[in-house]
C-alpha cells in the first residue's frame, strides 16, 4: 500500500540515463516524481525530492517516498535496486 | 594507544620494518566515517609531515566550531552529511549538535586517533594508562566524514560519505558503526563498501558489540574486514573489599577524590531485596539505577550496587551520585558473564563480573540493621604485563555469519578493550552531559576501537605494498594472525574464562609485523565476488544492486559453491539430519606468492575433531614472485553420533598451514553440523 514516507536508497545503471535529462540528478528527480504519482503527485520539498546523489562508490540517489512509490520506482527502467534506509549505531 | 603499538609489536628502536618501510603511512589517507573530529587536538598536528598527497581531491567543509582553516597536512579533509538524518528526524537541534565536521560526541576523534594519531606525550586519562599515545599509522593522513548524529547514523548519509571518500581519493575506510544484518543487496553499507573495494580501498568495519551470544556479528560482507575486539596486557584493577573479608575483582578508571583509606562504607543493593535491611528502593528500575529510581534516604553516604543494563554504565554512576551515594559497584548479570569494561565514572565506582555480583548481592541480602553489609573500593591504578592477554572481549560480536555461513566472521580481532585515545575538549570523559570534567584523552571500549587499529595497520601494509589489493591486505592480516595468548594457551573468552573459538576471534589476533611479510596471499577480484553472490543464489538483479555488473551465473554455479570464494578461511556447514554417516565438501583456493621469489611451501593440516581434512597437492613450488598456484582442501566429516536437535549446532575448527620454513600461512577450517 501507500504507507508512510521513508527514505530509500536507489541504485541505478548510470548508462541508462535518457538523453532528455541534462544531468543524472534531473533524471532521478523526474523518476521519483513519476513514481510518487504521475509527475506531480509527490510532496514538494525545498530543493527537490533528493536527499543525496551518489556517483563514485555507485550510481544512484536517496529520497523520501512512500513504499508504494518505491515499489513503482523499482520497476522503472534503469533502476537496479531500491533499498530501504536503516539507522545504524556507533559500536 | 599508549599500549597498543607496543602490544602489537610496532614499537622498537630503530623503528620496526613495518613502520619504516611504509614511512609510517605518510602517503596514505584514512577515511573515518564517524561522529566527526576535533581538529585542534594534539593527536592531529602536522609538524614534520610532507605535503598533502597529490592524489587527494577532498575538501575541508567549515561550519560552527570548525573554521575553514581547520584542516592541515594531517587532517587533510573533513565533511559532514546530515541530510538523511534530517529528512527523517527533522531539523537538528543546533544547540545540542553542530552543522559542521566538529565532533561533539567524542567517538570520531577517538577512533581517528587510534588509526592515525600522531605521537603525543604525555598522555593519560585521569592519570591512568600514562605514556606516549600513538595511532597505528602515525603519519597517515586523516579525512573525517561525519555521519553520526544524536539520532544515529543514517544509511543515506553513510553512503554519501562512502561516495565522497571514493571520489576524494582515500586509501582506507574505517567504519565503526553497525546495525542489523540483512542480505547484502539490501545492506547499504555492504553496497557502499563494495564500490569502495572495487576502487582499491580497504574497508575495515566493526563487528559489533552484541557478544558474547552467537550470530551477533554485523558488517559481514566478504569484501569488508570485520573486526572483533580483544584485550591487551594492561588492566585497571579496582577491587571491592567486603566487610566479611572477601575481595572481589573489579576494574575502573575513576580518577577523582578517593574513598577514605581504611574506612568501610555501608553497602546497599539498589534493587528490591525483600527482607534485607539494605535495599535502596524497590523494583527493576532501581536495580538498574535508572534516572530518578533511587531513594536518596536509602543511599546517602553509601556504596550502591547497581545491575548492568538498560542505561549506560557511566549514567548509573551519575544517578547514584545525584541521589547522594558515595560510591557504586556495577554488577554484571548472568547474561553479561564476566566481561568487564573500565569506565571514567563521576564518583568512586568499579565494575564486577556476574559471579562477584552474585556474591555481593548475597552478602548484602544476608545483612541486618544491626550488622549492615560494608565494603570499600581499592583503586590500584594501571597494571601492565597482565596475563593472559589477549582475551576475546565479552561484548565482541560472535559468528557464525548470519548471512553466509560459508564466510567465517568476524575475520580477526584487534585491541578494543580499555583503549586510550584522543578526546575532544568540549566533552566530559564519562560521555554524559553532567560530566564537567575535561580530559585530553579518554579510555573507551568497543569493536569501534578495534576497527581503527586494523584500519591503521591496513594503511601501513598498503603503504609498504602499494600494488596489493584490498583482499590481499586483508589476507595478510588474517593468515598471520595468532590464536595463542601470552600464557601460551589458546586465547580465552572473557565472558566465560574458557578457551575461545573461531566464531569468537576468526583467524585470530592481528600480528602486524608478520602481516608485513605473509609469504602468500589469497587474492580476490570483483568478478570473484559476483561468482560468490551467484552461488548464494542471488538473482541477477540482486547481484547488480551490489556490483553494478551484469551477472551471468551459469559459469559460477558450475564452478561450485559460495565457500569457493578465495577467502583466507574455510567454513563448511552440514545438515546433520541423521540420514548420512559422513558428509563431504571441498574448497578450491589459489594463493599468490608475495614472498619475493622461488619458494616451496608444504601444507600441514590440523583437522577439526571428528573430521578428515586433506590437501591436494601437499606442496606448492613457486618459481617467481606474483605466481599463483591452486590447491584443493577436502573435508570429510563423520555425522554426530546422535541426531541433533533442530536448531542446535556443533562446531569444530582446525587449520591448513602452508610453510616454506620462513613464513606460516594459516587458514582456519571450520566445520559446523
């Protein structure tokens, strides 16, 4: 179902970025917004929906979204994995 | 770190080969992903250091308490990542924490100086552990990535730190955080660490503090070094002398005004003890000395016995102190066993094991108003040359590996009990807000402290052997580790006092001088990890989530099983269902000669009890440096005589050792039914 928003980490195939998007961040934002509800259904956030973008250790991003949106995103082209965030503690 | 370099054999005059050959790690950058750093600490001065390595591409982020000039040739970079934390927890309270790399907790400063702190003299904590403090790689450069906040360390921020560290050009990542264990494709740390490893970065992570129970180890991906904690040959005895003449062993690094010499104080058990004269209050909360649970009238002027658990050990002392108690004895329960941690308490206090705790409670329980229980605490300061050492710390997380039992975890242990290291000037050593004391160094315990020991040592190895892969460096550290203590017995488990096993210490305790020249290493490429994941029956999509590589598992699965990853340990798991008399498996391994040239290695086998282990071939003749040769290890195990109960297991361990007369390459072999 929809469920409460939480943070997900999304891993993508960097080479799969459609050329219509000038940067990976544009692609990521559009993908989240589309997953949230057809390109405009997601909650608007200052600075956009992305928390971090990743490009060195791996390609992808983190974003707040509903579990339903995360499930939809997992099926999107170019998305390799959608992983729910966990909180770690100092050891 | 006033003891661990010597305990590890790093200190000698002239400097050890490891330190000299690596120039103390001066060209290497160690990333500390933690609570930030205190940049002005003496441990991070840059006197005598050459220019920042040219490969360094990082930045020095500024913010409150962390001006732009905070970095130097020692602390070459600092960043902070809070967006993930704040996305979940809301905007941070900037009166309690700061939006900069500044460490307002202390943990990150402590771990950073263990890995790469400069030589600092004099160093001590409240007079304890006095000496020269030094990190493992004292000239290595540090980069601090602050990801842990009051609310915890969030995966999205940790990954941002990994991403930045890879882009910045670090050589080693030290990660003293942990959490739940999930499949590797759902584990953000495992995913980030894979990318770092692929970039040639050694990732060292804490095993976790969930011990001594089994299956508690975290950060278990095979591409990471998973580090458990052991003791050193140093102790801080603070024994409890009872009015009945008994003396109970305890430990403490309390450094304030002592109890009156020769005076015996009334002892009171904080928990309910119906019928006894000396119970401070009733109930579970009081037994744990939770905040507000103690009756001041019952504890004033007395030494209060608190049970371990729920709140922090130092916080219990604060609760007793505020209630008017004059001292505290922190007693382990049966599940804590005999593991003791020395803390910087805010009042005269000591910690005792479960057996001593029982004696103490019984003594108090048998007292009367006319003949109250009495006692005092005898603080003995710092003892060196303690036997046996090392001992596996009770809290150190234990195997087997919950995700893939084919990979033995933890990988190895390093000093992690009562470690003195740098501490920020703005934080009290007890780590509680009411502690107004200030110390330049603090003594902490945890696999958090063990991990940066390995991180620093990995930096030294990488500096001395720049072409070695992360897997080769880990192999060198593991195959040269030892399992005998300084009493020449097998290391013991602190929680029980009995001999420890491979699920406690992995390959053993790190021995950096031997790791410098391991003779042979087990190397692993990223493709090998893909095959390993195939053999875990992960889907292609799951494998791509970790490795960003298309996975064709058909070849890998034909090649064998997950245990055939070229790992420096071997772990066989058999289902003892009573249907077979014997069970068999085999492991294929390839070793690379890094010993310098021609060498002939012969195998010796110590078979696990009840098993037959054979190696084929039994001799490996290397003609040149860098040559790779393979061998097969066959394990045949007799089924346990009795059918085992569901959920139960039996573990036996042995080893295969390759030796050319100069090197001994130890590989643990573990069999679990």
